C-alpha cells in the first residue's frame, strides 16, 4: 500500500486507513521502532486491570463505591 507523507506543523505524518488500524488492533497509541531503514508500529495493549486502583480511589472519594448487592452473610460452603 502506497501512502503519501503529509505535513503536520513542523513534522510529517501519514494517514493510516481505518481497516488497517482495525486489522492490527491499533486503538489509541503505538510503539514506534526504527529497524534499519524501516519504521515498525506495534499496538500498545493495555494491561489487564490497568488503572483500576486509581479508579477505585476516585470512586471512594466521590462516595460512589457502595455495594450493589447485599452482603452474603451466613452462607455455608456447601457442607
């Protein structure tokens, strides 16, 4: 696929078609690596539960961390 290089301020860039982004599972950011004379873009995958700690603290500070289900008291472990 041949794409044109376009000016973006003092930099240059390319437009990546949506179908290519979808195929490579690229969402918000990429890891850019220079390999000889090639530029390699790899999708940055979010780690499982990344940011949950900070989100939990914000919920607590906003008072939005109450239980949605009643506590399960007195349940047996199947015996």
